[in-house]
C-alpha cells in the first residue's frame, strides 16, 4: 500500500509541474553482491536446520509415546491411560513450544536474523541516503520483491552506486 501511495504522489507531483528526480535500487541484487550476506544467510540456514532437527526429535518422541500407548492401551487401567494421555499431550506441547521458541514471531531465528542481516540492511539504507543527498534525488524506490513499478529505465538504477558506496564492485 505504501508503494502505491508513493507512486501516486510521484505522479501527482510530476503532473503538477514540480521537477523531481527519481531513482531506484534493487536491494536483493545489492545483497547478493555482498559476501557477508551470503555468509550470514548460510549461518541462518545452519541454525534453522539444527533447530528443526531438535524439534523433529521431540515430535518423534511424541509419536513413539503415542504408538506405545496404542499398543499397551488394552492392558492399562483408566488412571494409567489418563496419565499416559496427559504425558503425550505434555510432550506435544513441549514440541510446539520449542517450535515457537525457535521459529516464532520473536523467536531465535528472528533474533539471529536481526543480529546478522539487519546491520547489512542498515548499511544499504545509509548508502542510499547518501546517494540521494549527493544526487539530489527526491525519491529512491526499491524494485526488489513484489514491485509495483511496471517499467524502470536502467539508466536510473543506482544499485551499483550503492555497492560502490559500501566498498564492493
């Protein structure tokens, strides 16, 4: 929605006679050309895989507990059945809590992403601000991911300028 408002604002100002300078960047292209991003992404993937194995292990225990319960159910008293069922429910809750701890909204993966990726994104943002100031650009759009811009002229692409500003080729 923000992008639509920005584009609409740009069109209105252009029509009304105000002279403004626009440019765009592709932040995904920029990130792909920063070696530290690949290293951070690989590190995040390793954490994710490790945590996923841990969660799958707990779910495996839940599955084993349930199968054991099903096999022994006819031999158990009602009290023992309730205790086993509760143990299974508790173990399943433990698995879900672990999953939320690692992959939830404020989970470990989010924290690691903030720790590893956010500084790179902040550097890019600061470089874009510098380029905007140096080039007297009124707006710089990001065309990566779900872009609303239908056409962009490559001569207005400042992605390589951002990489140079950050010290990359």
